[in-house]
């Protein structure tokens, strides 16, 4: 899929294709080389399992400031432990264990961003239910944009909610206003 | 019924780096309700992280996890431990990769290679006829659709092609043949001659030995052999 998208991007850019930087792909190469080189006694599956339980328990349906903060710290610890795993298979040909190792890093990254965003949103809205902040608040009427340049270094930005249908005053526009969704 | 089973999986392995193949035994205690894909996952987790296998949807809709279990090609995700014990009357399972394409590693075969045959028959409408119901959907009478609608449920898991007793080298294989037959029966297709040329060629339907192994193993319970038989008798376009 990624390859296909890349090919289409190249096609559509045609002659405007910029010069590629000299170290193109280097980051991926060194990342995968580090997976193959790293050693340690930690178990990949165990870390994955622990992160799954952690996310269900502390970043699941009902969330609290304490639980989310603990989850952030626990995820940082899991990330450190992940660096101490040894791959049994070092091959580059169809190596599911290598993919699993990469996947674990991605899972931990997404988990951490999710926890940090949930921690920041001190309100309850839709599927995000904070037991310590059960009310919806207008100050949070925006989409959160998260950027993570290095693990656990998360920058939070905002994007306004698209209200164009409501503001267009077209037929039934009033149904697209901002209201509290509740039972 | 027992609560747990002691399962012995004898898995055909292949290491592409050293071009070495062997059969490896894994012994596991499992619950009754466990898919074979989860059995592989359990092996990865508890016994051997290097065992390579393939899956995608894990609910019998994509055809990625097909393997041979005690000789029978089937979807690993559709087979539960308990049902397997009943069906094969044993707790020992020989698990091998499909035989329709070269093995990449362990239970994973080169699906690109396998799909070459399907692509060859062009599993789409090559030349659509003008839609008499222009601007709307093309209408096909339910009675007509009924003749081939079963065949459209094929997921190209290649179980039939693996079970097929005809040659894998010069036969298009049951699933590819059936995909072409579907389009021959499809009123929207104009390129019937192009399809027939390939269907009745050296690698076409006459390679079929009518063993009906394809129908026997199909996880989607499609009577594949029926569609090949229709092609053999030329009964593709009549509404009979």
C-alpha cells in the first residue's frame, strides 16, 4: 500500500520531483539494524502483552488523571525494556519476529500519544470519559494534533472543528451545531 | 468434551537463508475454542518466535491463512482445535504450506506467484456491454444471477488449487477457471471469445480430471467442480 501510494505521488509530481536528500532511507535502515543488533533478556511478547493490559486498564473506557499519568510513566518503562530484547531470527527474508519488534515500537508510540492527549483533555466527550472531569467543556471544542519527534516528547497542537455546514445556513443546517451528545 | 487438549503440531518448516527444510514438533496445551491461527500465535509466544505463518482477516474472508492440515487444505482461521480433534480423530496435526507456489518461509508461500494464474484469466469484465439501463445500475434477473452467484463468493484462498489432482504446472487451476466462468456467465461481459480461447486452451478446462477435490475442500462451500463442468459442456450462456 505504502509503495503504491509512493509510486502515485512520484507520477503526479512528474517533473517537479525534488532532489532526494543523500541520506534517504537511512533512518529506516539504521532502525531495523538496531532491532537486529540489540541484545537483552526481555521478552518481546511479554512487553506487548503488558502494554495491552496497561492500555485496557488505564487508558480504556473510564480514565482518570492518576491512571493516565501512571500509564505514561509505565509506557516509558516498557519502551526502555523493548530495547533489551533479542531477536531469535536475524533474517531479512519474511521475518515475522522483526516485524513484531517494529510493530511493538509503533504500538508503544501510539499508546503514549493516546495517553498524553487523553491527559490533556480534561473533560468528557464522546468515547473519551474522564471520571474526574465528567462534563463536556467548550474550551476543548477542537481536534488535537499531536506530534512526537522522539519517544515521549509530544507536542500538542489544535485544529478547529469544521463548522462549514452549520454556518452555510443550508437546509437542516441547525442539526450540525455544537451540542452535547448524551442519552 | 474435554476442557483442554495436548496438541502436537508437526510443522513443515523452511529456512530460505540456508535452504533447509525440516519438520518441527511443537507440543502445547490449549483450550477447546482456539483457532489454528491462534495456535500458531501461541507457538510464537511460548515456544518459538521464529515460526513464520500468514494471516490477515482471521474470519474466513480473505484466504491468506490457507495451509494443509493432515493433508487437507483449509483456512487455519476457520478451524478450531476442538473441531479439528473431532474431524481428524487425533490430537496430532501435520501442518504444511500450500503446494501451489514456492515456499517463502515455513508456512508462507509466494502468493504473487499463485495469483499469476488468476491475473492471467482477467478476473474482471474485460469489455463491458452498454448498459441498457443507462445512468443506473446494470440489472440482472435474479434467476440468471442465481446460476453463478455462489461462484462470486470465491476468496482465492487456493485451497481448491492445492487439492486439485491435475498438474499445477500447466493447468490454470480451479479457482482461476471459475473466475473466468463467472464472467462468461455474466451478461455484462462482451469479451466472451477471448475468455473461451484461454478456457479451452492447453492449460484450460480439459486438464481437469473431474476428481471434484476442489468442491470437497472449498472453505466457502462453493461447488467449484460444477462450474468447471459447465465450461466443459459449453453450457455457459443458456438460461437452462
